[in-house]
């Protein structure tokens, strides 16, 4: 008989032990077969399950749902009262509330405070293990902007309306500036345990400012020549570059942030001369996440500037422009940068 196999008794027992050890997977298979309307006999043959197991799975699902069947029901865990106190300190207080001249907690300080206030002598390592049991981790927080533009929703809807009703002979670009430093940004990398990798710094830092725009229709990144200063001259030079490179469009809508040099005398005079082709729009204040080009700058730093080994600013800029000129660079842009204004995409 083609495909016939003969297992020894020891091999059969080993296979059954391995299969039965995956208790959740076995019970999930029984539940799926029950949902398909299989009989107890068929389930017993297909899942190697006894009738009592099939009945138990059916009962557990009726009483507690899928979590009961798969054994994922929450178990009551006894938590030491000192750990509850520590968690409350971490979530509701800072060290300054207790007279310590520190901005953040550490396990040694928590141990000291427990001894002073509760009379409990615990080591920092005991507190560290307890916090891990409570699903606390030591990691960098995410910075968020405190203020919020009161017209945030209005400005976002205005941009969405512009994108949704954009005529064929007009286009939109999302504009911003980025700093490129010869002193490399430090990023995580693989290294042997116990050894710390080294990133050579130039000693004297040099930097250049790049003005760029993300083309809404194509997802391409348009970079202008670098400048030594981040000011109105850099912005105006980029606007002139856009005016020349996007000649196929009658009007170019430039969506940018609220930097002061984006609305100064030099820029207003330039727009007065070329207002028939260039129109400026502002994203909401304190909301860089509404400008999709910010994601491009993040990828630029991740790909090029972190831990780089360039010896001169010209070599680094050459890598930046080479990266910006490859088609692979733009895949993530066209795939995701429209998500910010999904209603208009």
C-alpha cells in the first residue's frame, strides 16, 4: 500500500507523548472539529482524543469560552504588599516627592525608601525581580510634545480636502529640513557580550542642512543642494528648485511646518513674485507626525547617518544623495506615507 508506514511500539509512544504534551494545541483541534459538526467518534479518530476529553472541551467552551479551553484564564497571583507600594510610587510619584534630588527612580533608591518608610530591608536585585514579575521593563520613554494646536483638527481637514480635490494640473509636496552631522548618530548594533563596539568620531563636528520635499503624487524625495545655515535662504532656494523641477504642474502646493523662517520677509517677497505657481500651507503646530516626510528623515538616519564611518562631510553627503536617488528608497514612502491623510488617499 503506497504511503504505508509501520511504527514500532516505542516510536508510537514517543509520538503520542509529544502530541499530548501540546495540550493547548490538542484541545484547540478538538474544538475546531466540534465546530465543524464532527461526531465524537470521528474526533476521537482524527485527534486521537478520548470521549471524555471531547466532552471536557465542549463543557469548558460553554462555561468559559476559548480562554478556558486553551488554559489562558487569568490566575490569581499573590503579590507582596511592598511590591504594590513600589508600583504606586513608580506610577504616581517622582523621587522629588520624597525629598530626593533625582528625576527618575532606580532600584537602589526604592530599596532605601522601603527601609525608611516601611522598615523592610530588601536588596535592589529583589526589587528588580519583583518589578519584572509585574511586567515592568527598563527602557527609554517616548518623548511627546506637550502643547497642542487648538486648530489641529481644522488644519488637518483642510489639508485632506486639498488632497482630495486636487486638480490634475496641480500637485502637493510635503516639505521639511534635516540636519546631517559628520559626528555620527549612535545606534544599537550587534557586538560580542562583554565587549562594547566603538564608533569613531571626527573630533570636530561639521554639519549641513538639507531642504527636501516628498512628492504626494509619486512618493519621490526631492532634495536640494545643502546649506550651511537653516534659514530663509535655504527655504527659498528649495522653493526655486521645486518650481524648476515640477514644471509639468501649473500650481505647486507646499505643505510645511511653522518654522519662523518659513514666514519671514524674504519668503513673503519670493511668494509675492511667484504666487501664481507656489502656495504655502502649514501643518498644525506641535504636530510633526502630520508631516509624512518626517518618516523619510527617520529612515535616512537609520540607513545612513547612524554609526557611519565617513571621514568628511562631502563623503557623507554623497551617500545621502545616493540613497535618495535609489528607487528602493521610495518603496516605504509610497506604501505608507499616505496613511497620515488616509481620507484623501
